[in-house]
C-alpha cells in the first residue's frame, strides 16, 4: 500500500548482523525485504514444506491404510452425489493396466460426513483415479496450513521470526507430513480447525481496535457497557470453517464449543479493559448470543448444507443415498432414547410428533443415529489402536504401509530390508511441545497470558473429547487435528528461550543460540526419520535403529 500524501517514508536502518559480516544490501532492496518480511518468510517456509510434501507424492504407488475407503468414496461422490459400494477386488482393478473403475450404483453405509471426501475427489477429477490424484488435495491443504500457521504465529506472538519458526516446525513434523501425503480425512479436519482459529484471532484484533476507536483510547464504563461490537465477518468465517471441520469428521463439533467459549472470553476481556463495571454480566447480555449464532448456528447450517448431494438424491430404494428413502410415507413420534456425548443413551421425558419435518431431514437424522451408534460402539481390537493418554508422548504410532523386501527386491541392497510409512510425529518436536504446553499452562494460570490460553484451548478442543471414547478403537493419527497447537506451544518455548526484547545482549545471545540448537535438532530428527515417513527401502538394521521403543514396532 503506497504512503499517503505528505508522509515521509520510514527509514529502515541496515542490519547490524549483515554489516558485521561485511554485507550491505542496496537500500531499496533492504527496505523491500523489511516491508514484506511478514509474507516472504512464511511463504518461504511454506514453499519448503510444500516441496517436501509433493516430492514423489504418488509413492507408495498403492492404496495404503484407510485410503481404501476415502479414495473410492470421493470418486463416487463426484459421480452420484453419494457414496456407493465397490467390487471386492476394486483396488487391484483401479491400479491395474488397463485401469478399471468398478464402482456400483447401490448406496453404501458410511460413517463420516462428505466434505473431506468431496475435497479428496477434486484431485481425482484433476489427475485421475491414481495415488497422486487422491493425495493431491490433502498435500495442498497441508502446504497451505504451513503458511497459515506461520501467519497465525506471527500475529499471536507479534514476531515474524517466531512465525517463521512455527511454520518451519510444522513443515518438519512427521505426523503432519505423513498425513499430508495420505488421502485420509484427519488432516482436512486440522486445516479447517486451524483456519477457524486464525479467523477468531483476526476477529479479536479487529474487535479490540474497534473498541479503542469507540472509546478514543480512554476507558469509559458507561460506553463499555452499552456499546455494540457490530458485524464481525471474521467470526462468521470462523463459524463456516468450524462447520466444514464438522462436515469432514464429527470430532470437529467439539471445536464449536471450545472456540465459541474462547471468543466469548476474549469479548469479556475486551469489555473489562474498556472499563465495564460488570463485564461478566455485560458479556452475557450482549456478546454470548451473537457468538453462539456466529460459531455454533452457522456451523450447523454449513453442516446440513454439506449433505446436499445426499438430500438431492433419489428416494427410490437403492437409487439414492443410503437410507434416503427411510422417511418416505413414515409417520410417528420422535425417538424414545437419544444418544448423547459423555452421557450415552438417555431416555427422553417426552416424545413429539415429527411428521411436519421434511422427509429428507428426518431420514438424515435417522441416518445420523445409525452413524453415531456405529462410531461409539466401534470396539474391534486393532494392533495399532492407542489411548489418548499416550498421544502427546507418541506412545503408539500407526503403520500405514509396510513391506520387507530381500536382497535385489525393490532396490534392497542388504540381506533384509524394510519399507514403511509410519504415522508418528517428529519425536523431539513433540517432546519439546509437551514442555511448551507446561510452559503455556504456567503462563496462562499465573501470568494471565491470553496467548497461552488460546493455545491450550486449541489443544483441548482436539485432544480432551477423545478421553470419553477410550474404550473405542482410536488411533494416534487423530492427533494431527491439534498438531498446530503443539507447534505453537513449542514456538512459545523457543520465544521464551530467546528472551524478551528488553533483555541484555548476553541473555539474548545465549538464549538465541539455545533456541537455534533446539530447532536444528528437531530438523535433524525429522531427516533421521524421513525414510520411515516416505516408505523408502532401508536395511533392516537401519529400520530397527529408528524403533526407539518397543511400542513403535
């Protein structure tokens, strides 16, 4: 944006670090770099992360782990608007030469909403029904999320350096990396959660700036009590993103509750700073309902809209989405029992006649009851299932793909080799992030640091609900939904190591060196595990050396 008339351009002094190294950039170039560093740095780390994610994206060249469900569901959605069944040997026919795509027209029972599969299907439409096609959009969202996190961290910490550190750390997180290269839904959930958090952060800054303008920078109890905060498009955008997260996997619905409370508490803090005598009462009266409408109600509308393909399908049995014909000609009362999170099956005190509700919505509700019952009763043992208590320490990673070629096979140059795609975070990053979370807890509880509270809120939204489903078959890769907040905690720890701006030169020098060593160790740790993230063929001894714990095997 050009300077206004009569404004003297800000003079940017040369970098003392570069001057000591005998380097002096031309003044216009240095001014340009300083002015656009807030974008150039994040774009640079996003480009680095994108190159990592798109490099040989089509390898392994087969269907790995649950891609067998989502790649085919995505294709069917783009053909019919609803998921269909497939032939038993569909995977081999899809990967065969010549390729055959043996999908059927009869509907399939699925247990996740459609948005994530619609997104996966975009890549299939662009590049075909191949591994590159069904992984492309997930890799793209993973790359964009690096840019988003770098910009979010820059705004959160008011530091371009820490923003770039956050983006770099997300680029080299193993779990985020693997999930960005696999056509599963969980990274898409993470993307929408992170986008919602970013929009709420923008809303917080814009709202406080508006309050400052209304009060002329001077607290005023009367005006702080009665002022209206106006239209808040960024919070509405956050509600849309929360709805899209819910429309990918139901785990996103807890984000609506956590983020709804987060924005209300931010409004409470803003009114308190503005001088309101009873900020709690004022917030409850003026801000709670708009926050509920913006985050929760908007997300509900988005969620229902995401089922448009299913709702628009035929009600002729076997010709539309699964269960689409359930309500045709059906009358009766509402269910006697309702399944609720944390409470289980609850008997309703009364029943009501729901014949007035459109048949499509009644059928959709019935379908959701079936989906919920399936999800909460999923107790089939799996060798890679884990407990959420172990996720932050990477207790039980998930092997998406494993082969053990012998000498001469698949490029194996040893007597026995291994090729694996292991969904596990970069260990040093996660363990540093765990320390960072403890530091965030200290900053939030004892120092009233709102940034730490926001990070903990995001982590809680992604992690805490799973403790109610410990008896279910659940996996560590679900944790990718809150990876950005683990990274933000680690970044806040890096900032603490560097020290505040007013610290002595010696303190900043030692702290900066320690922070640099930590970041370099994390990057090295990612490179060390890189063969396990990409399915490279390595000698069995090298594979064993990376199995630091028995539970990782």
